């Protein structure tokens, strides 16, 4: 994807310089504006790459989805309610990566809700799973 991005940006710059007479850099300001445009194009392709990277990896996608669910509940003024979703993830998932993220997100959510003992309980469970797995 990086090669495609580089080629696309190069072609865009070449077309702008060759075909559009008004796009030729006449002053330093024009050159700066063209460089800014090319940087925006590069940033756009980096966003596409990052989105593709996350969407192509089920674990990364699941973690992002859990975070987005938390965001929605938070915007609704009920972030603590996302704890139910995270508990369900822990019941259903066998992926250590997804489980680790769920334990951390759940611990943070419960802590922010003032449920410190429950937060510690889930964080300890996650730690215990990791220690057990690493032996």
C-alpha cells in the first residue's frame, strides 16, 4: 500500500505541474501551498493504511470496537454501562489479545465509576491469566 500511495502522490504532483498552468509554483507561497496539498494527500493515504490495517486484523478490530462502544456509552452519559459489553467479551472470547484489552478497558471503566474493588478484581483476573499463560 505504501508503494501505491507514493505512486499516487507522485502522479498527482506531476499532473498538477504539467497540466495545470495555474498550479505551477510561481512564488514560494505557491510552492508551500502545493507542498501542503501533497502532505494532506500523504496523510489521507496513511489514514487509509491504518484503517485497512485495523480492519484486516480481527483482534485489532475487536479492540477498536470495544473502545468505540465505550465512547458511545460515554457520549450518552452512561460509560459504566459498557462494562456489561466488556464482561460479555470476556465470557465469549478465547483470544488472549482481546481478553487483555477487555480486562484493561473494564478495569478503567469500573474505576471511573467508583467501583474500585470490582476494578481490582478484573485487573487481577487478567494478570492471573497472563501469568498462567506465560509459564
